[in-house]
């Protein structure tokens, strides 16, 4: 015992399985499994062969059994599909994301049901050797969503002060990133990352992934308010509003903006935004809440307004993060990581 304690390391206690062969799904047929069965009887001196399925596409997945401790899933490869059973693997259900590629070690068997026979894979070990995206967008209960995915490896990223104040006093590992520079100083390698809310700029995310690829991303992207306008201003909106201001000469935004918004079926934020754009372009001045039109404005395009350009960028970012499909969001994150990796290697 003393010699073992001196010589053995934690690595020596990691169980090792000897894999007899790697195979593809097209090779797993009832005929092939019956041929393997001719090697029986299996036992200590003649163990049942173990096979490796490497990086196959995860299809359907669910917990089974009266206590939900077992796992049933289907994997796909080159239009072939195979059912797999993992006894005692139910706890892994919440640790595998949709569309993940999984590698599995196990035995082959034939499942017989109602005189129908088909191949089945009995899982003995399983791994996901790629980063995973877990989609928790649209959740109504932020605290419950966070509790469900909490892990000691999890870094909870917050971009907005309002969110930070909501989580004050929690024992979460919170990383507050108000600026792109702070994001660039973060090391997320091998971590689980939870995006609690949305950043104000795409540069925050680009900086965050510079040189680091997290093991998992949990996307919540909680919003305190709906950032999309009730009516998105078009050039016709701006044209009407400028004509209105030109007719009025000046307009009290504090007193009458809400009434004007109701009259037009807009939101007050729409009025405030268009007013700021006019101010940026020197089409109007704003003082003490009073907007006054410039009757001889310079010729400038809407895109020259800082507020307009910033809002378009924010809308594009929100559309990508909040309203994209699961696959589109994963592809978008993949691209961010590839760009960052290329910059680091260069």
C-alpha cells in the first residue's frame, strides 16, 4: 500500500477500455452482428467486442426508465440511423446539446420487437469532443434558468448594469463586461460560458473569443425591455416627422411626444430616436426638451447619423442573437471563434 501510494498517480486510476474496432453506421447490420455472435460464448477470457462510433450526429434523445436514469438516443451518419441505449447514462441528457456530434464506445446487439429485428448499440462510454451550444433564449424566469444550468465551471457573463444589480448577492461566478477592452482580457478557455444578457456591440463578443474557445455556451440573452421599435422608422417616417417639425417650427418633446406617438401608432422611443438623428445631422437643434427645425439643413444621408448607425448595428446584433434559429446561432458563434483563432495564429 505504501509503495502504491508513492508510485501511483490519479491518471493510473482512470478506467481504460480496449476498443476492438472503429466502425461506421453503414457497417452495423443484423448480419454483421450475427457473425460477431459466432465468437461466443463471451466471458472473462473472451470479452464481448467493443466498438467505437466516432463523431456521429446526435438525433433524438430522451431519458427512459421509471426513475429516468437511462438514456435512449438515435445517431445519424450518411443517411444511416442507429438506436442506442445507455443504462445509467440518463444524467448525461442535460449535458448534450441538440445537433452535437458524439463519440461512443459500446457493444452491438439486435433489438427484436413484434417480429422486427434491427441493430442496437449498447453504450458503455460516451463523449462530446466539440464545444456545445445550449439554447435558453426566451426564458421568462431568469433566476430559474440560471439555476438550471449552474456548474462550477460556469462563468456568467453580464454586459448591462441593470442585470448586474439583479444578480447582486448571488454566489454565481459573474464576469461583468461593460467594455470591449474588459472582454479582451477575459480567459474563457475550457470554461462553460452563460450569456445572461446582450452586449451593446459585436466587438464585445469578438474580443471575448480572442484566443479562447469555451467548452460550452449557454445562451439566455435576457432583455429588460424590448429593443425593437414598435414601429421601425423608415425614410417615410423620417420624411413625415421632418415635415411635421417644419410646419410647427419647434416642438416640446417632454410634453407632447407621447401624444404624437399615439396619434401615429408609433412608440415614444421612435420619436426620441428620430429627434436624435435629426440632431446628429444638424437638421434640428434640441434644447431643454424643445426640438427646433433647421429650415436650411445640409444635405446628408441618414447613415451619417451616429445614433442611426448605432441603432442599425444594435438591431442586427439582436436579430442574430435573439431571433435566429439554433443552427444559425451556432454557426455564427463558430465563425466568431474561427476569426479569433486566425488572428491569434497570425
